[in-house]
C-alpha cells in the first residue's frame, strides 16, 4: 500500500474511494494504523523538543539548586549523621521545603514534618508518595559504612538525566500510538454507523465492513489537518467540531463516489 499517495489522494480522489470499496480487503484498520504511525512523527518530534527544553531549562537547574545544598551524609552501624547542624533543611528556588534532615535523639514525633516530601532521621528515611501515603525505609539494618554528599548527588543526577530520554521516549511512543489507535478505531466504528445512514440516503448498498474501510480512509484529511494544527500549536473555538464536520464531509464524499461508475 502506497501510504503517502493514499494520504494525498484522500483529499480529492474519487477513484481512490472507489478502489477502497472494490479492491481493498478487510476493514481498513491496517491502513489506519499506518496512518497513525505516519502522523505521529511530527507530534513526537514536537514532544522531544518540548521535553528537551523542560529538562535543560527547568529540571536541571532545579535539581542543581537542590544538590548544591546537600550536606555530607554518613550512615555507620545503622545510624545517620551529617556534617551540618540539625535540623538541616533543603529548599527549592521558591523557598519550599523539599527535605529535612533531623538526626537528633529528641525527635520523638515526625508529625511536625508531615508536610515535608522527604525526611531523613537518625535511622529512617521517609518519602511522601502523596498527601495520604508515606513510604518508610529502615536504615538501622545497614551494617556497612555509607557516605553521600553533593558530589555524589550531582553524579547520580547526571546519570539520571542521561538515561531519562531512553526511558521516556520509547514509553511515550508506545503509549501515544496505542492510545491514538484505540481512539481512532472507536471513532471509525462510529463513523461506519453514520456511513450506513449516508448510504441509505444515497441509495447505495454497502455493508458495514466496507463502510469501515471507507471511514478509515475518509477520516484521513481531518487527521492530517488536526496534526498540522497541533504541531503548530494552533487552537481555536469549535476546532474539534469543525474537524468532525470535515470527517463527515469526506465520509459522505467517499460514499457518494461509489454511486458513480468507476474510473479505474
């Protein structure tokens, strides 16, 4: 299947829509999947640009600012100590407390730190997963001596930033393609039902499977236009409704094309 030629011809070619009815097999979902792969390329490129900008302009400076405050932390025989007076507070650039280190013996109740995302006590690391859930890590069983400072934190952060794209990008591609494909399948199934109404009005006999093939191709112009608008960050009132009208117009056009003698 010549996917590029099909996409181009879907905007105007009656012979294409006649071939879809008379020569194509199946219900058109293989074409729909290839179309989504093709249209996902510019969307993914835009995502990569935005994500790289976020990493370089926001995430890295944010992490660097936190790492610069990290004291030298030592865990020896299950007890935590640092080279700074406690409680030691690490804040972000907005002055929000992100971590508290309090290794004092008189820390009887962690309730006063309940709103702190990360709390390190003499023998426990508490990490808030949400407003209602906190994970606790017992450090008292660590027999060997461990140390951690801003230099090590910076090295870990650098490794994390290096490998983040290798995790985020593949997962984004898989999720984006699968979610979009599922969404478009549902859309085409509905368009196929609407196509039955159009076929009835035009007095053309087409079964539901054929109408699904036509709907899969007829939706192409609307998806291409939608992709271009999204890639250019163009949004306006009733955009989705207008794209639906475009899709319906081409669906009607594709069905009416089969009321005429084939040109192939």
